[in-house]
């Protein structure tokens, strides 16, 4: 065992927004005081998970950036097994350094489909792949005959950038209202929002207001009215590059929104319980809208509009106080109705997972990539752990004297301490392990299989065996731990 073990210093905390446990990966539910937070390293977890966390260290959290659809590893053309689109995306994603698009790039892009076809058709042949290569050649021919090409796409994007000044002007105008740069105008917008929510007929004044706004912004001009859309700026002007910068910021904004949705949705499993919860929430929301929809919309809009003011800061403080008060009331009610018999701590089963990666010439070893999980981890792979020989017992627990580490060769993997059954790699299908307890997967630790080489994924759907070797594998070890109460082991 390690000579010195530094344990976490956990404190109850009220988290804002959606926060997930760094140990089990599940959401921290609750109105307030949803979980505990380590004052030393910033580790967040459920109260029930805090005893299972072994050492105080910086958590390896997933982030929206880690869920990018762009592969970080280049894919070989010889491993192409699905469709032209997948190969094309993996080929572009393997480019590590962005380059400026010039005339030579345009010329090379025109022959990219031909080069791709040659590379794929020159790969080792077999009777099983003849039909696939014939279908692929037909797809490539159709692609070459179509009007879509990188050159046409770049030309259309250039034309869009040249005309985008008006769109970003409107976006800046709306953001100035939100950030209260013109306080008088923002106040008028708040009054108009209240009047619209109370009486929808207020919307009839929008057309005259737009004309009045146009007059205050442009005045009387003798030039064509098309000037209000701003002229088209070509690539030789500074305004064009300003539009290009704004366009890139807009793209990054939408990418961030998408990645954040994907980050939160990966923690949700659409099982029967989740559907019931979503249905109950939808019923409550529909009832709220039916009873006080007007006031609800008005309050929501005003909270957004005053978010950047002192009123927004005051509302945030008041809401935090109300949330803490409500959570305290819930805790008191639970204590009143809770039985007087105190629950006696019971022994738990601690699990540790051994992870390995396949390397050419060496086979499966515990040497993994820097960006992925460690050689030993918890059930989710997010929590790096010592090896089973060096694994210390959890806080307030001690290893059972008559028990040693056991290899799980049956499955499914279960963590009794967390009261969860973990489907292999978060898939809905249980994958049987081999005789040594290993479950195999691809380089992303996904698409689980029971053997190093098997028919999986879309290859199985089209009746083909991809024949690729699983690049990663993991297996489970478990051991019994007894609780310590008043210095005595139960």
C-alpha cells in the first residue's frame, strides 16, 4: 500500500447549473446542497460516492471539447469499411494543421475523389469486398458528376461573408439591449415586453416602431434604400475580414452550443425511468403554462433582460436564499418522517477495473495514451486508481481479512456500493466477457465486443466482417470491505 495517502476534504455545496459526479458520472440532483466539494482539489461527487474516492487529486472531467465529432487520430484508407462519407470525414479530420485555401489547393481538391478511389481500389482484395468496392466506385462517380465541390463551397462562403454585415449589425444591436449599453432603450424594451405579455394587441405597434427606428438610424438619404443592408465588401477591403472574423465567432458559438448539448445528453439514458420523469416534467410545465403562462413568460423575459444589471444580481441572491430555505425544509421533513432506527453500516464490495491497449508487436499492455484513462480506474474510467495490489481501502472501511481480490468472469459489471448495474460501455446490450474476464472495444472505448475480432457495428448491419482488432479492453476485480464504527470493525 502507498506510504502516504491524502484523502479529500469534502464539504457540502450548492452547485449552480448541471454538475456531474466525478466518480460515477451521474448528475448531482437536488434543489440545493446537491453533493460535496473537496476544498483541496475541487473534486465534486455525491455524498454516497465520497467514501469510495480513494485519493485527493485533480479530477479528470470530460468537457464539451472532448466530445468533438472530429477524430483526433488519423484513419487509414485501408480500414475503410462503411461509406464514402465516413472515409471522407476521417481523411479531413486527420489534418493536424489548418492551411490557407489557395489556387493549388483548389486544383488538388478536384482530383481528390480520383486519388481516394485509386487508394481504396488498390487495397488487398478478396471475394467478400468486390461488391463493396463496386458500390463505392459507383458512389464516387456520382459524387464527381454532381455540382458540389470544395471550390463551389468556398465560393459560396465568400459571397456569404461579403453580404453578412447587416446580420451582424442586427446581432450587435440585440446584444447592446441585453447588456444595457443604452439604458433608456433597454428600459423601453422591458416596458414593451411587459405590455405585450399583458395584452398581445401591443404587437400592432411593431411595424411603426421599425420604421421609426429606421428613420433614427439612417435619416433621409437620396441613395437607394439597399444601402441600409450595407454594401458588399470584396476580399480587398478590411470590412471583409471583419465580417470573416465575425462569421468565425458565430461558427464557434454554434459549435459550443452543440458540444454543450452533447456533453449533457451523454449523461442521459432514455430508459423507462427517464421517459417517466420527462413525461411528469412535461405535464407540470404544461400545467404551469396553462395556469399562469402569461406571467411565466413575462417573468422569464424580464429575468433575461435585467440579467446584466444590479437587479439581476439581487434576484440571483434572493433565488439562492429561497433555494437554500426550501432545501432546509425538505431536510427537516425527511428527518421527521424518518424512522428512529439508525441504519447500521454494512460491508461493501469495492471494484477496480484493469484497462489495456493493443500495440503492434507488443499485444495488449497497460501502457495507454496520455489523453485517456489510466491503467486502473473506477467503473466509468474517469477516476484513476492504483493497481489492485496497492489499492487502499475506502475511508471508514477496512479490507476483510478473509477476502482477496476476485476476477469477475460472469458479468454484468455491478457496483453494489453505488447501487448501479453498469451495462458494458453504457450500451443497452450486455456483452459477455471471455474466459479471462476481458471485454474488448475500439480506440474510443466504445462498441464493446466479447472477442478481439468479431462482427460489430455497421459492418454487422450490412453483413460484412470488418476483421479489425479491438484496440482496447478492460476487466473487473472486486473485493469486500467492512465498515469501521467507533474504532471497531464490523
